[in-house]
């Protein structure tokens, strides 16, 4: 089966191909003979019932500094594509939300991965709240009284923006922390939505495990160990990738989440687990599959395309 595939992503010239999961998906699609086209989300338009974009034919190469070739832009109805990969990075702002509304109009004719309505309705740090039994104690709020009561109950906490990404603006706040007032003021001015306040997990120093699920099934994992002087384990913040296996608790988490992910059409998902505690369910543009492969793990890009081809075949 040869598929006509479009990828909606951030500018391809700027990506770091060594760790970019979208690039891994594109390499595998090309290897299988699927046709690739590219556009950025700012180029989406809707005219009447039609969703269009000036797409460009795309060829990719696993060569740093020379990793892609683009053809001339051509205006296309996106409903003409078999598959669209929804792969731009957060922030999950109104521009991102609007793009999901436009892409939702292509369903069910075109398979969009991940399902745009579910991406919109399952923000990483809110969808996870559907599974409190798997999480550390967590508060979603910007109310000072609620936050102080939570801190009084749980001691050291982590505070981060609800729609943040890549480890930006993540702070550990200790009991009686003299920086809290200033941080509260900064968050109040900078972030208009509520924030995430979560009990601090000291064992984060041993790693924050990124676990990939494909169509609700465990597909691979990497342990991201933070630098000695940093709370954050994100690899873009200097976290070191280490090979890992799943514990019984982590397998329980995957089994619990699987049916909900499948029901929502969330085919490619990355969850974050610290010391047996689920902290995020990443559905917008999950990363980690190149690191897993580089450490001797499974080829998750191939597994994702196996599932896409099966689902697309069922639509034909």
C-alpha cells in the first residue's frame, strides 16, 4: 500500500534530526515508498468546507545539515491526502487549537495522526488528571489560597505552566521557600491559565522515564536522567538518555491507559513516569523514538507506520 502523506510541522530546516521523532517517521514513510508532502501550520486555510494548504513535495535524508529537499509549493485540498501527521510542537495555544478545528473537518476521509479533536481535548497536563490513582498528588490552580493549602499538605512541590513544554519554567518550591512570592507574581503575570502544582518526587534525580505507547500498547522506553544541577530531565535541557526496562508498576500504568488512548484515536503517545508516578500524557508531538532506537531499543517509527497502514487499509 502506497500512501499519500502530508506532514504538518514546524519549519523542517530548524529541526535537530538526531533526536527528532517527526524526522524518524518521515524517514520510515519514505523507506516504505509513501509520497511525502510538507507544510507549516500557519499555511492552513479554510474556504467554505474545504481545508487547503500550499504543500511542497518532500524528500528526506539522514544527513545533518543536508536533511531535506522541498519542491515548489502547490495549493492542495488536504482531503486528498490519505494521512496527515499532526506534528508541530507546542505551545498549545489558540493557534494550535484552531489548527485542530480545521484538521477535524478532514475526518473520516483522511486519517489524522493524532486525532485532532482528541489532541484538542486532551492537553498533556489535564488529560492525565483522568487517572489520579496513577499520579502524585496534583493541583491545577492559580489561586493563592489553594496553592498554599496544597503546599502545607505536601511540603516540597513542583510548579509549572499548564501548557508549557520542553521543561520551560519548571520550578521546585521548598517549604518556607523565600522565592515563592516572587515566583507566584511572575507566574500570575506570564501565564493566564491555571498552573500545575505537584508534590515533588525526590527520585527524579534517578530519571524521568519516557514511555511510548502505539495504539495503546507499550512500544519502547528511555530513561532521561537530569544533570546534577538541574531539576529537569528533558533531553533538550541536558537530560541524559539511558536504556531502561519497565517495572511492574509502569506496565500497570500502560495497561490502564491503553483503552482510553485507543478510544480517542491517540495513536502515538509519550507518557512520563517518575518513581512509578504518571506525571504527563504527551499527545501533541511526542518525542523519544530516535533515542530509544539509538540505545538498542525497538524501531518505533516502523511500528507506528504498521498501525497507520492497517488503519488506512481498513478505511479503503
